[in-house]
């Protein structure tokens, strides 16, 4: 029969030490994430400028969504139009960089993981293609400003003029402005997406590829019938994370257009619009925009997740 001391030893619980180790993370998360989120939600119901701190209800949301607001007049309609324009621009810029990014990443991931190709220096190529991801977007945008800008001293215009061509006004064209932002975003992130696709492909059972090869399947059939269906969870994860990052796109178009989104605000994103309100100390409007961006991101993520689950169940 066990003594009282032995029973006490057996009843010792070490669970408290686990809570002690994870406590710092939750404290930091609550202080820097949860509390600012709550404060943003509270700010969205308060006034702007001289009315800061005054409860105004849903006036900020009404101004953004419907162009109506107490005492706002035409300014409310202009703010609604600019919000819709910024939202449309954000979606265009995100879709325009995500589609080539995912296609290029998938292609490279399939090539680099195909044991039949025996591509030399795969490790070197992976490192080189991932390198842009560790460079800050601000630095990349500043670098591209030296290569492509309206100035005749930019690298591209200098080469054109040396070869008898005319300088190009890149910043005066909405197509060029958006195209440059899309290219930079694709170049920055395709290496990271490629590594993720490679990890997903390497997690697939090799016997499935061997069975497909024995059955005489071509490379295209293996990609369509084996790789892509089994890679769907990774593609969905990449789609959702890219969408969240795309809706928060800020630094590249901010630097390239000096915060104006020119020409004609064709490159102004939602976060740039939000930043303008913060600069003008319209904290109530900024809070409402932040909450709406949070809701839009959540809704779009749920739609993608639901759609992908439905496709997978079939």
C-alpha cells in the first residue's frame, strides 16, 4: 500500500509549467493585437478632426458605403467614390500579380521536384529565386524608381534615348503604373510561393507518380490528375494568404506614386486611402475603413475556403 508521500508525488501536475511557457506569447498577442483591434473598433464609431472622441454611431460606415453622412454633403459622395475606386484597384493589382505568380511558382516547383529532369544546381536556383522575398518592398520600389520613371535620367529612358528612341512617361499611364506594381509584387513573392509548392509536391507519396508512369501517363496528365488535386490544400492556403496580403498592399504603390496613386488614382489601394485619413487625423474614418477591410478579408477568405472544400468533397 502506497504511503501518503508517494500519493502526493504521483498527484503532482506539471501542466502549470506549460502555461508558464506559453503565457508570454498570449500576453504579447493580447497587448499588440487584440487590444489595438478593440480600440480600432471603438474608434470607428467616433467622429473625426474636431469631433474626435464624440460618438457618431454608424456615420463613418454610412459615408464610406453609401456616400451619406450628417453634415458631409458632397464630400461624403467623393469619399465613397474614392473608397470604391481604391477597392477596385486593390483587387486588380492583387489578381494581376497572383495569377502569374502562382503559375510561375507551380511550373518551377514541378520542374525542380521532377526526378527525371536532373536539373543541375537546383539548390542555387531556389536560393536565388527566394532572395527577393527577404528584401524589403520599400527598397525594391525605390530601386525600380531608378530604373523606370518619367525622368530622362532613369535607366530605361536613358537606354531608349541612346538608341534613338523617345523617353516613355511610365508614371503618366495607368496601364504602365499598374503593370509595374504587379511585376514588382510577382517578383517579390513568387520565390516564397515556389518553395511552398515544392514542399507540397514533395509531401505527395512518390508511389503515385511511379504508378502513373507505369500506366503510361504523360507529364501533363500527371500534373492534372495527380499533382494538382493533391496539391489543392497548399494552393488554397497560398490563395488565402496572398489575398490577405494583397488587400493590405501598400508600400510598393505608395513609394512608386509618392502616395498619390497617380495617374488618376489608378494605383491607389485601400491601405493608401486609409493612410491618407490617418495623415489627416480622421481617426474615426480610419477605424471604420480598418474594420471594413477586416470584414471584407474575412468574407473573401470564407468564400475561397468554402468553395475549395466543396470542390474537394466532390
